[in-house]
C-alpha cells in the first residue's frame, strides 16, 4: 500500500489492516488494543513508536515507519516473523487511529463521543458485503472481525441515506443507543465513501436524503 501525502499513513481501516496481517493476527491485535496494552505511544509524520504488553514480564517495543517507496515497515522486538505485521503492531496502529479526531462533519448534531467511537470501530472491526438491491444502497451484511467466529455476529444493514441518520441495522446496539447509527452502519458508509469519494462528499454536503437513482 502506498499512501497519499494528504492522509495519515498510519490510520488504516479494516481492509487495509488485512493487507498487513491475517484475520487471526488482526483479531488478536484488536484484543490487545481493547485491553489497553499499548503504552508510551509516540508519533510524528513518518514514524510510530510504542510499547505493547505481551505475555513476558517486559513489554515489546514496536516501531512502524515508511520505507523509501512509501510502504509501511514494521519492526517489533517479538519473535513473530511470518507476516508483515504482528499483533503488537496491529494494536499500535489501532491505538494511533483512536487518538485521531474525526471531522466535525462526521459527528455534528448528536452525541459526538458515542458516534465517534462507533465510526472508528466500524472502520477497523467490521467487514461488510453487499447482498441485495441497489449497488450503493440496498442491503448489506456486516460482521464483526473481532470475534473468533465472525459468522456468529452477522447483521443486516439497510442504507437509506448517506447524509441523514435514517439507516437501519438489526443489531441490538442501534435499537438501544438512540444515536441513529451503529458500527455496522458506519462500516458500510465508510466502504461507500471509499468506492466513490467525490460523489459521497458532494451528496453528503447537500444535507439531504438521497435515492439510489440520485447517487448513481
């Protein structure tokens, strides 16, 4: 992966993380991040450095930077060498992403912190697949990639708008949180934005609900 100079190269979504490591390693990295095992995280424009508490008494040291071709390069003091990134590096990348603020446009007009949490979790912890209906709207399947058996946590998402919080998911969080969104909906919106960023921004800025025909 070569990264644009206009974005933080260390903020990766679910699909990008899986170019660095297998599902098993990513799941374990998410678990380490959730368990607050990352400490002393330091970052600048071209390097991340942190310690990650592992099973030994002393933590592992992780350093992530960019090589001359703009590719991520991971160096961890753990013995794992079978994939480009280990679980400790994945945890560091997630911890860095969690520190980055979202744009005001994404979270304005609601419980900002709660929505921000779901947006970030949707980008890193959920895989989505279009199942039925219009290519951009229609029905999607969203599944957690954090669980050992992701199929046990599969939900149906119906996208009705990219600018208003009127989308639907059959997960228990959406019905209980009163936010109008959940991590599964946010994962689908993130995927749509990546597929057509110019159209997504244009219609999102209009501030109105759209039909699939308008978006096409």
